[in-house]
C-alpha cells in the first residue's frame, strides 16, 4: 500500500469522515481486503456485493445464483463501503441516504456481518 499500516488506516478513517481521498491504490487494497473478509465471514452465493470499480464478491448462504443479474445485489461507492466495513456508518443510515443500493429480499443480510475490520 505504500504507507505503514497505522498511517494507511488513519488516512482511510479520515476519508470516511469526510477528509481528503487517500491514494487510489490504498482505496483499492482496502476495498478488496474488506470484501474478501466479508466473503470469508459470510460464505455463500446468494448476495452479490459490488463496490465499483474496485471489486465484487458473492456471499451469504442461501439460494445460489449462476446466470444473469443476481436477484440480491448490494452496490455502493468505495467511501461508503469502507464506512460500513470499518463500523463508522450504519447499514440503516447508508440505505436510507441512498448511498447503498440494496435490491432483493436477502440483500440486507450482509448487515449481520458488518463491520468486517
């Protein structure tokens, strides 16, 4: 990531709180790592979590999706996702503000696995 771990975390937390954006490589690494942790904590393929342009994972146990657009999708930007992943933003607030787009009956199940860091 180019920065010591403590400095990287501090830069990410400052950004989540409304500060300047850290290096794109740091954003990408943090999103990918937190999505991988979510998938490890909530194995399955019934919900797809998308954080464009950095990554997407399928997670949460339940009916498996194999073709086309999944019926249960969560999509958000990197800053919002990291706010959720770090526990600095609640699922309810993110959905209510429109920062998280959640579709499908099972999409909200990821809230049970947050925060992940």
